[in-house]
């Protein structure tokens, strides 16, 4: 029957949209993991490959936009379906930014590899692994439509912020102790900030998943642990009161 065919077609379009988003998320996650390997191994070749692969994520975002526009025009969704379709578009935007930040880390890794190793560099892969776990867990929450799991990721962003603040303070101290390290340490600062922003986008996705499942926005204020603005370049890199 025509009506039955239309419903099956609609369901298939929704599945295709979700599958494209999942593919995009897996690629963004793998880009970040590879960027951390490039940093820890000082592998400029791998870093260059990550930068070159970034357009693949952009193409998937464009495909999601195409699917969403078509579904909005032809299906005129309402209620949960509308939340699903629009939420997918918003999540895709966050994933695209995550991949961009991973590419930025890779670009910095290429420049960093030209300088002698600096002690605080070991903290970057640790931050990256934490952010990567956030991405994996929030994508799992999306697939499973698990609002509680998404909320758990949302709460973990504060810990990533604290890691960033700690590294920020350490790098300032390191640069004051050895001005020759300023160039390399500056690259590390930018890497750390990019990873911190990746955590913010994973948190955005968590909020979207919660909204998709529950149909309501989180009422709690987003927890933040970034205190880098309070870190002053004084002796010992003390935190301002």
C-alpha cells in the first residue's frame, strides 16, 4: 500500500541520516586519536595525513545537510522526528568543529617536531585521550539514545577544563624558567586549547542527545573548570584570588 511504503521510506531516511552521523563521528574520533599519536611519536608524516584527511569530515557534514534539507522539505516532520532531524544537523556541526581542532593539533605537531622535545608535551596525549573518550561515550549515548550516559559525559567536561588549566599553569612556569622553550611551549598551549574546545563540543553533543531523548533542555548550568584566565605570569605561576 502507498501509505505503508511512505512510512518505510521515511524510516529508512531516518536510519540513513543516523548512520551518516555515526560515520562522521567515528572519523572525527579517529582523527583526534591519530593527532595524539602524531604528538607522542613526533611523527610529522602522520600529522600531515591528518590535515589532508580533514575534508572527508566536511563532505560528510555536507551530506547530512543535504539529507536534512530534503527531509524537512518533503516530510515536514513534527515532534520527536523534528527533534531528531534538527538535532542531527546540530551534532554534525559540532563533529565538524571537533575534526577541525584535531587537524589544528596536527598542524601544531608538525611545527613542534622541528624543535627539541619539551617536558610538558607528555600532558597533551593525556588530555587528548580524555577528550577522545568523551567523544566515544557521547556517540555511544547517541546510538543508544541514552540520556543518562550523555549527562555523564556532560559532567566530565569540567575535569578536562581542570586538566587544561593545570597544563596552562605548568607551561607558563616552564617558559619563565627557560625562555628558549617559549616557541615550543606556545605550540603546546594552542594544542591544549584546541583539545579543551573539543571537550566543549562533546558537551554540546551531550546536550543535544539529552534533548533528543527527553524533549527538554538541561536546566543545570554547564560545569566549567577552566581557570586559565586567573593564572598570572608571576613567580610560580600563582593563581589570582
